C-alpha cells in the first residue's frame, strides 16, 4: 500500500492510523487470455526518487509516500505523459492507481519501430471519474485517420480510492479488468505487434495528480 501506515493483506487492510485518503485496492482479477510467464518488471516505488527507467515526456513525476505521482503542467500545453522502456509483445500489466484530482488517466502502448506503417500510439485504456474505454489510436501521419473507441463502459472511479487494473494483450486480443467493474475487451490486427514499453498519460490542472503503485509486468503465455 502506498501509505506507510497500511499493509495489503489480500483484500483486507490493517490500519495503525486512520486515514480517509488511504484505501486498499481490491484483489487483482484472474487472467482470462492466458497464464503468467516470465516476470519482466516489478516496481513498488519505495524510494524517495522516481525510479530509473521512467522518462517524462510532458508533465511532472514525483515519488511520495511509497507511490509515483503524475500530473499535467499547463505550461506544456499537452496532456501529461511518461513512459517506461520495456520491450514486450504478449504481455500482462498489473498496476494500482488512485485519482488524486486528475480528470483522466491512461495506460497503453506504442508500436515498436518498424512494426506498423503508422505514426503515433497503438492503443490506450482511458479512465475518467465516470467511465473507461479501450481506444485504438489514429495514424498521426494520415490526416484522415481517426481514433476508434473499441470498448467502453459507464462506471465510477472514486477520488482517493485505490483500484487494481489488470491488462492482458495476447495476439490481437486485449482484455482489461478491475474488480467490480464490467471488463473491457477489444481486438485489432495491430495489437499483436511488438511494443517498446509502457505509456502513461494523465490530464488535469498542475496540482491534480494520479498516483500509481505496484506496477508488475509478465510475459503472457
């Protein structure tokens, strides 16, 4: 758990100090598209600095209270974005996240160089306070290309509450699950390509953050 006063024990929390802003995430949903293979990454953000491997494109990153805090900066005139380089293809990503004021939070991938004849992002899971969706992104080199929402559901994501997201990408299939939410499933021939790493984005004012914790990545068999 991000707060030093809490420990995750399955779906339970043991609290030594009561805090309305520190709430445990639910247990991670079971995989549906395959089984976990080799562990590729595990980061708990226990240090005082942003761990090596995370690069900021726009916005601000900081490590605080055992989690990574991300926010947009108005001066950038662009949604906040950061990446973690980790070559993957068929993959499982598990991450805890919490809205601390930010309006939107995305996790997704770009295609590796040379994999597709397109420019820009591959796909993203896009989450707001009242919905989430899987979006296949447009080709930025083609002005007529448009992004496509392949799956969407209305649901609420409370400010200050931790959620555990599990994303599976096997071949052309993508499945995203959060306990208590309607799963999102989508497919595209492009989704099977190699990816250079994780892409995170967030939108909001300068002081509005998304917290992420316990990022884990495995090969998907």
